C-alpha cells in the first residue's frame, strides 16, 4: 500500500516533460520521451486524466502508470531512469 504522503495530487506538462506533484509536495519530473503515448497525445488528451490512489490513468488513451513505476523510474523492459525531484 502506498502511503498517503506519496499519492499524486497534481499533474502538469511541458512540451518535453511530465510533472507529478505528490501529497508531500515532492515533484517528479519525467521525460515525455519515455511515454510515447503521452508524447504523441494532444494537450487536451494529456489533461484528461484521473489521479487514482495508486497512480495516473488516462481513459481516452487507455494508459495507466502506477505510482510505484513512477517512483522506481521503471518505464519499460528496455529503458530505465530515475525521476528527478524538484524542490517545490
């Protein structure tokens, strides 16, 4: 179970990054290049998401990213990265 302090509370985008703010005010910065479906989506599609207890879900894109995946930096079997934490 994910502690409440690590739950996502906000999401934002730039042209190249996905930002996820957690309840403890930590901010994850993740390259959109690691998430091709999001990289190719329109701004409207990107913002049409649901913050779930365990991560992020884009119903229109049929994309579900778990918080454990975001925190661990696991993107796929072929690419791994660690998220950068920004001071909020």
